[in-house]
C-alpha cells in the first residue's frame, strides 16, 4: 500500500451493517508512501494508522 498526503483512506466495516470509515491522509510517515499514516476523520479526530487488509487508498486526482 502506498499513499500521498491528501489521499483518502477507506476502511470497510468489519461486518454487515457497520458503516465504512473515511479519513484524509495528512502525513505519510513511512518510506516511499508506505504506512504508517497520520489521518484526519471528518469529525476532526486524528490518529496514526497502520492500515490492514480492510483498508483501501483512494488517490487524489
């Protein structure tokens, strides 16, 4: 997984009926776009994320 600042990361819900989460990548701390990522959710929360197999990066245009 590789990302850049400004990309979005989507984390699929762990089971049916649980909403998908979306966050903006505000800092890439790994080498060459690799995790971990500092992300910001729509509600303003920020966290350091080590995405698992349930996460997808959506690259900005």
